[in-house]
């Protein structure tokens, strides 16, 4: 895997944080979520710290921590904060870095800038997390088109949820994008069950699972 990879999703709440935790753990790397909206419950960085099995200090602090579980632009306005794109330069580290966006590609950071605009500046490879349930074909193909329209490199699709063979095949064929694998919903969800599922579900994970 590349030294730096961006994880985004077709929507919010589809499981990209769990996937990010699994990937960061397998790569024995770092995790960074630059913008966190909502602090009342467990944050995404705290989820990753719990599930990734990384040494202390590998989950990097967020640049912006916003109180309300809303789109970052609105949560920032409520907090009296202005999110500046210049503050979101990715760190250069001696190990792989998994960077997680918030929600989908078009989520606004402020009234001018969306996450996809930041990704276009970074030019880092993106893994697009997509659920397998009804509606995902439309959301995923639109996300693929948006990435390609901005020449953002797309490493492939990580499906999350129950096996839906025809849906997954349709997205891969019509989108012309590799299927990296599928992460099922896990119960119980622990660092061990996540690591085992990543190794079982993703071909690249078998090369990193013993690290």
C-alpha cells in the first residue's frame, strides 16, 4: 500500500471509520482525521484508537474539533470557528498514514470549500467506501465520476456490509474501478474481529496482516 491514503465514503455512517481503523492497524501506520464534527459521543479518532491496535501516539490529533454532529461548515459556524483549507496540509511521517474525511466527497468545510477540493489539492490515492444496500449504485457511481472529473487518483472501492454480488459487480463494471474487498458488519466489533475480517476480506491485507 502507498505511504499516504485517503479514506472517503459515499455517505455518512457507512463504516469508513471502522475500515480506516482496520487499514491503519494492518499497515502499522498512523491515522489522522483532520476535522471532527460532534464531540458528545466517542469520536472517530477514539474509535480508531480502540480498534486499530496501534501504539500510543499513532492516532494524530484533529486540526478542528467541532461540538455539533453536523456538516463541518455548519458546526464550525455554531462554534464561531472558520475552517481554513490551508490548515489541512497532510503531515509527512516515517510510516503509512491513513487520512479519513468526514461524510462524503461534497461535504462542505466552509461556504467555499468542500472535502473533494482538498483531496484534489492533495492528489493522494483515495479508497472509496461504499455500502452494499439499496441506493449504493447511484451514490457510488456519482462519487466515482466526481473523483475522476478532478483527476483524483482512485485506488478502488471498499464495500461495507452484507454480500450483494450483483450490486458490487455493477458498480465495479460500470464505474471501471477495482473492488478492493468487502468488510462485513461485525458483531462483536473488536480489534481482533476487525483485523481478522480485514485479512479475510481484502487481498492486500494478506500481505500486511503479519506485520
